[in-house]
C-alpha cells in the first residue's frame, strides 16, 4: 500500500515538472501564404458579389444570384457558389471544389457562422453562430490560427485559405475526399466528411459554371 502511494506521488511530481518544463503550447498560426485578392474577386465577379449580400444593379435577363441547388437554401447556395467560383479563379481542378464543399457541409452546412467567443465576428454579416473554440465562417477556421475575423467571415477569403492549404498537401489529388479534407482541417471527427461527398459533387456540378 505504502509503495503504491509513493509511486502515485512520484508520478504526480513528474507530471508537474513536465508541465513546468513543457507548458501547453498555444495554437500555431497558419502562415499567411494566401495571395488571393478577395476585393478584386468580388469586383470582377458580379454574381459572387451579389451572393455575399452586396447590393447590385439588376442585369436584364440574368439573375444576380444562382437559384438554390441540391436542396440547399438560398444562403447556402450563395456560399457554395462563392466557394466554387474562388476555386475556378485559382485555376483548381473540380476535385478541389468537391473537397471544399464537402468540408463546408460538414463544418457548418454551408452557413457563415460568427462566434460569441470572438466578439468582432458578431459585428460582421453572419447566418448563425457557433461556439467551438474560436472557429469562424463556413469552414470553421480558428481566428487564432487561420486569420482575422474579417478575413475568415469572408467566404471568398476563407475559401482561398482552404484551397491554399489543400494545395500544400502532397498528393491530395489522389486522396479520398475525406482524407483530403482531414489533411487540411485536422478534425477530431476525421471520417465525418465522407457522408457529404456525393452531395458535394452535385453542388459543384450545378455551380461550376461561368460567372
């Protein structure tokens, strides 16, 4: 009995020393390697600009925003449209768009979420709230890692950031949608993306069109 108590105390001391020497590290920010210009993207993509909620002059005979597709709401379709069009702007293959859409379906079901834990996000346009750490936007990218609230609450910038990280994953093109998404997101639920692959493909097929 005494030996057990001594062993337990020694173990606790060891853990305490370990925490003192190796304190828990803060999240490591992702390098800002995204050269995508969101402002220019919206300026040159009238329908994408309308999809994010900006007022636009009506173009005769052409709807400003895409009609809802694959059972999505108008807001979800708008966000999906921006994700797809950013992929096209970055000259990415359709596969990248499917991975991005599947990821956004799992993270927020394509809703641009603010987070009360990040007060600045609550002052920006949003379609609901989440409370997971400091995660923001359609991809639930953490403000302490991925960028500023203003950047991550912008569907175009958030998409470009996702695509940039995806491109940095060696061999992503040959990965399953699940593995490619997980390589970017590092989710605690790695297999959760798989169930969205088929719907993601339908959404991309409907929205991968000229602006």
